C-alpha cells in the first residue's frame, strides 16, 4: 500500500525496496507467508547475496534504516515509481526513468490530469503517471494481453493506487479506447501506434491535449508522424534521450617535471632534458567522472504532438 | 465556441508560438502583440479557446496590424522547410545577375494576393541562384530564416512549464544555467516530486523554473520551501513562478478551493524578463531574513555562502499569496486578499517550522553557487529514505558533492547527464536535426539513509 503516499514505518502489505548494493536492489512485498512451488503457504523468506531475510521482520522498521542480514546489511527503502522501475518484475520490455521523465513533462502531466495509456505492459510508466496525476486525476490503461492487464491491475491495487486507475483488457488498435473526449494526454507504446492515432484523437478532450508515442524503430515513427499529421495533430516533435552516467573516480596521475635543469652537470648548455629530470615524476590527484565503457545506446524514439482545440463553428 | 477548456482572456500571460519562435506575452485588448516585426491585433485572439491556431493576415491601416483568423489546419513548418531542402530540381531557376530574383515588391504583391508563407518561401528559394551552391547545412539555415519571416501561423498556449522552460532555453540557455528541459524533467523524477509531498528547493539563477516546475507537480497539494540567497528572491523569479500557473481549480491543502490565475504584476510582453533587479516587482524582505537554526550541531554561518532566507509556499495557495504581495496595487478582490493574505514573515516562520522537523520529502538544489557546502548543510532537513538531487551546469562540482554525500553515508549516488537529439521526420527525408544542443547540464542524485545500525555495531 506504500505507493500512495510516504509513510515512516513499514507495515504489513507494503512494498519495500531492499537495497543491498547498486547491483542488488529488490522489491519485496511484506507478507507473513508466500505460496511455494507446490502451492502451499510457507513463511516468507527472501534470499539475497547477503543471506536470508525473514520478510515479516521488516514490519515496524523505519523506512531508510538498516536491515541486519546474516552476511551484511541492507537498507529498507520506501518505494517510489523510480525505484519500482528498477526492481519490478518484467513481463514485457519497459520504459526507464530517463524516457519516463521526459514523457511526464512533455505530456504536461500534473495532479488532475486524465491520461490514456496503451499498452500497460509491466506498468513501469503507469506507476510514474499515477504518482504524478493523483489524487485528482485518472489513468485509463489498456493491454490486449489478458494476463498482463490483470496482473497490472492487481499490482495497482496492492500498491494502494487502484482508485486512480482503470486497467482494461482491450485491443486499442482494433477497438479504440472506448473513451470520448475525456483525456488530457495519450501515451502509446505499441507495435502499431499509428493505428491507434484516430482513437487517441477521439479520447482527447475537445479542448485539445498532448500525445506521445514511444517506438524503438524509425519505420514506426515515420508512419506515426504521417498519421498524426493526417489527424490534425500539430507541433510534432520526435526526439531521443539517452542518459550518460559517469563513474566518479579519484585517480592519481604522475606529472613529469621538465622545468628543472639537469642536475648531473654533465652536459652544460645541453637543452635536452636529462634522464634524471625526466624521472622526476610527481603524483597528482585528479577527480574525474568517466563515462561507462558501455551504455544503453538506444531505447526508443519519443514522438510528441499537440491536438488543438476542436473548432465547433466559425464565428 | 468550445465545449470545454478555458478561453484566451484579457490581461493574462500566454505563450505565443510562431513556427520555431516562442514568446511569453500578456494579452491586452487595447494593445497589440509584437512578434518579431509583425504586430498582431490582440482583440482577434481573445475569446477563442486556449490552444487555438491562427493564420495571420496582413492588415491595412497605418500600423499594418496583422489580423488573426482561427484555423483548423496550419502548415507544418518542418514540412515546408524540408520540402525546399530537397528541391534539387532547379528548372524554375531564373537566370539573373543578382542572387535573389524576387523583389520586395513582388513578395508584397504575392502576400496581398493571399499566397501562403510556404508558397512565398518556395518562390524565394526557387529564385535564389546561390541556394543550390550552398551546403545542406546553410540551405537549411537559409530556408529556416525565410520561413520564420513568412510563416503566418501562430498558436496561443497556456504558459506551462514545458513551454516556458523550452522558451527560456531557446532564447538563451545561459539565462537558466543551461538547464535543458530534459534535465529539468530528470530533476523532478530524481526527487520523485508528488502531490502532497514536502520539498525543499534551493534555486538561484534559473528564473525560478525549477520552483515553478515543482509547484506545477504539486498542483495545490503539498508544500514547497524555497530557499534563496539574500533578502529577496530573484526578481524575475516571481514572474516565472506566476507565469507557469496551473490555472485550474485546485483544492488547497486546507480544503479551500484556490483559483490560480496567471496574472503577472509586470507586463512580460517583451518575452524573457531580465534577470537583474528592477521592474516593479517588489518583495518585502523586512523581518523575512532568517538564518536556519541548525540545532546543536549548528554549522557556522561561514559554511553557507548563502544567508538562506526561507520562504514557504503551499502549492498554489501560497503561490497566490505571494502573487498578491508582489502585485501590490493590482486589482484583486478583497475576498482573495483576506483569504490569502499572509506576510513574508509568516511565510518564513511556517517554512522554519516545517524545516525544523527535518523530514522533508525531497531536496532539490539548482544554484549558481558551488553546491557542496549547501548540500551538506541542507541534507539534515531531509527525511531518511528520501531522494535529493543537484543540478549544476558543470560536472566537477558534482563530483565533489558525490564524495561529500558518500561520506554522509548516502546511497545510490549517481552523476549523470542526458543527451538529447531531435529528429526531422518526413516521408523519405527523415534524419537527425542538423543542429543539436551540446549539453544540458549535469545531475547528481542519491538517497539519504539511516546508518545507526552500522554505528551501533561499530561501538559494540
Ligand atoms: C512494450 S510493452 C509496454 C511497456 C510499458 N510502457 C511499461 O513501461 O511497462 C507493450 C504492450 O503493448 C501491448 N499491446 C500491443 N498491441 C496492443 C494493442 N493493439 N492493444 C492493446 N495493447 C497492445 C502488449 O501486450 C504489451 O504488453
């Protein structure tokens, strides 16, 4: 229930982000028991690289404090949509925070916004949208994969944000959103976003709104832009955003000191630095940020556009 | 005219978009709106739904006022440009001594006959003998310049953070410390800004874009404590902050309904407000200066270059209240006055009370000063398990902050930048845009945690 608002202590049913180190972060649901492979209820024990954790022991702990493990410490963090994106169970490809951040701003989402999203996928973006539009807005999210849609809906209510979202099992390219003039923004992450554009237009308010389509391939972008133009969207913008991370290092580099004249006196007037002078290396500390040797080089193209208000009649 | 949504009204601030040009303007019936060399008749804009697109018709009269006509479709600027970009066919090229065969008179004539901007630009390009000899880069630049001049469509938009931040960045990135809109977006998620939360924002030198952005995300629910240097906030800040108004009925934390209107005490008709002092924006700083009391482990004032003056706003409600103070003799209903009257002094006290509980939900720094000591000092006001984030136009200060925060026991420390590339997408002519921004600033983010178990274990 812990996604709805910040709280100070862990309660039963919460999702806790267990941070061991930067490579080991897990989202766990605090329950006394879990179903094992045979379908029997057994005590909820979570295995980590630092040893086992009796999950129910987290109850009553202060968020942000340390958890004693058999072979070290972990931190019990309060969930945020960003931490959820890092730890959620992947049922599909998901959107990550660098792209999500831009989507939220460019769709002008804020408390009270009504948003349509397709497909729901693993709900990575959905959680960020919900955090931003609650408590007065609403998210309508669609997926034509029955199980994904159901699992996402279960997650939303388990996370305490179920009231702000309607998750439906529906093919939006074939059947549309079943919504008329209610949305401030539409987000599409579909293989054929261009087929959903006319339905998106229908779902947007008469006063206009914003749309975003995320596509990994340029061919999809091409068709989507054509379709957006055809349906009266304006202010088209396609962009790509990559996050570059720097590894922060304090490293030592030796510096040659070539300013001293040779001290061995053997070659007066000889301008060439002597062997000895060249050996005068002094260590110097440098503070630097090194880009990662490999980094995500492409996630997808984000296309944004505006639907202007409907003109009902000329005056 | 429209079934829902607000209409463009007299005396409010809007963003006017004309092709790739953007401008913040306060629309007044009696006045005209200057867009580059063209002046637009404001009366023709008012009353239409916000977001409406207009075609500008060159009008008569002494002032040559452009008459706006609402239209359903506009020409796509990119399309118009790129169509010309690929105009490799030069059969219409006129043999002429001059590089431009089109005369001013001929262009005016075309205009009077109602030719579209696209037609005019195409004709100009077709008649430019030097055009074919230009590199693709300068061809694009040439067309863009002409296009901007002859593009005759505008739209009038609500001044949202998206538009205001992009406008400032377009006008001069250095005015907002190179804070590109994608970086601003990352700051908001790195701090996980959510309605109902309590945020501590230290901003200077960004025309209050980050403050406005956090307020927009709070939407009237929650709290924002804004720290700034010296006695008064940056003069332009009040503007950005009012400009980017949520302009919606929002429920204030106390349950009252607060209507935030985008009214500015200062006519922002000339676009970007100067970041210096002056103008008629006044703030009372008497009694408002409060140096945060750090408790027992108080850090000497020398640690902070900023004599932090605290100011607190509660979403839109306080935004309104500050606006009232700033606007002085602005025409406002007395009802509003009584509802929102709160002095700077009271604001400061509220802010200090809030800070003293040391459980803010997020800490956001975006300042001209070196952030390391400020960050170390302000971290104490953040609750555990909450994120903090620092924006800096340079990478190096953030590297120092990284080590400082590591020493404080913070986790998930990351120094990042985002790389942003725009694309032109057109049939057979899709490619990355020829110009791109080289960088939009750097961000440090992390989480504060409680390591008392560690400490206990060490002392055992
Ligand atoms: C890549 S995933 C979306 C991931 C999501 N944005 C996230 O961040 O978790 C795409 C989803 O779209 C769904 N989908 C594809 N075509 C669809 C359609 N026509 N109608 C509804 N959903 C569709 C797929 O089932 C899949 O779950």
